[in-house]
C-alpha cells in the first residue's frame, strides 16, 4: 500500500470544532458521514476498497469518535456548518457525498441548502424526506415504533447518557447489534462503546437524538420538505432485510427528487455498510465512478 492509499488521520478545526478526520486516496474528493453510534471507522472497508479511485474523507462528526464533544450544537444547522467549514478548511469547493443514518439526514439538508457543494449523493439506510401519508406508510410506522423505543430512551436527558455510558452499556450494545446481518467486529464495537463511556460523548449522543435525529424524522413526516425539490443526483441504498418501513413507502416521487433512485441491497439491514460492505462499495463505485 502506498503512502497515498494508506488510511491516514489528522485534526482540523472547523466551525470552532476540533474534528478528527480520516483520509485515504487521492483525486476527486468523496466525503463520508457516519451513523449512530458509530464514527469514521465505519467506513474503513469502503475506504480500503476505493482508495485508488478517489480522495476519501471521513470525519468524526460533532460529539463522536475522536472529535470534540461540546455542550451544544447537536442540531442539523450547526452540523451542516461543521461540514461546510470542514470543506472550506480542506480547500474543497465541491464533493461527492456518501452518508449513513443521521449522517444521511444531514446529507439531504446539505443537498437542499448548499447544492453547489454536493455533486452527487449516496444516502444509506435513510429515505429521502418526502413522505406522503398513505395506508402503507401508516401501517409501516405502527409496526416500526415498538422496535424504536430506544430512541426516546436515548433522547431523555439524564437517563439517555446514563444508559449509554455506565455499567455494561447494555443499551449501546443493543443499538449496535440491532437487526445486524453480519456481526460487527469486536474491535469496532469496543471502540464505539469506549467513546460513549466519556460522559461528554454520552451527553452529546443524547442531545443528538433530541436535537437532530428525532426532530429531523418528525419534520419529514410533517411534510416540511414537500415543495423543496432535490435536484442533486442521489442514490438511496437500503438493506433488503431492513423491515422498519415497507419498501413501497420508500419510493420517491419524481416531482420531489427527479434524479433520485432507490436500490435494495441483499444481505443487509440498517447497518448496511457493516452487513454487506462489498455490495455497498460496488454500488457506490458504479454511481460515483461510472
């Protein structure tokens, strides 16, 4: 492995936040945003596979991994400023974006609010935010809610940080193992759990659910995105075994997102990057490097 393709890391101050950034490769820049409760290490297998085709940039987002965990700023607008400031500090006018889970929630807002900065977007395990209430969606939401009880536990001040950080961290372990198809490596799980043992990071995780994840999902359900057309060429990847929402509720109306396609990846659920990194890598490459 050459010095260019080796995975390397540095610290960059962006939007007043000291961010840990992992990079690999050279060439066209691809920004990769992780999900919850993970960090940039989620992208390691994809970065290793694609490092000869692009400059891959995977930051630990606010409060996660080795990035600072300040007392505030766990809302979409602030995290978007973190990301845009990071691009400015790296001298990148425009990037392709790949994002999972809450990183993808931020990604859709980036595409809508700063379309000139995002060339193409791959969203993983999060639907485009254009829900139209129908029977299939309502039934799907009713079936999903009992499986998402942990979200409100995490979001509860005091209780959420305590459950995530203390003792055997059963809640964090439960979330990390939720509906996984291919078990995550113990080294990865240990790293995610170790980060959450830091009280500041556990509080950050709770504030993230309270200020960004749950509000972002409810905003989409309220129809707040309808009328805001997503023009960024976008590929939405879902695990074929992710049963939280019915497949027909995930399709996108061309009036909302005329350049968006939805694909279902076999042998994968919500943690699709971990479940089937080979298929995810292949679809990212086909979309970004045709």
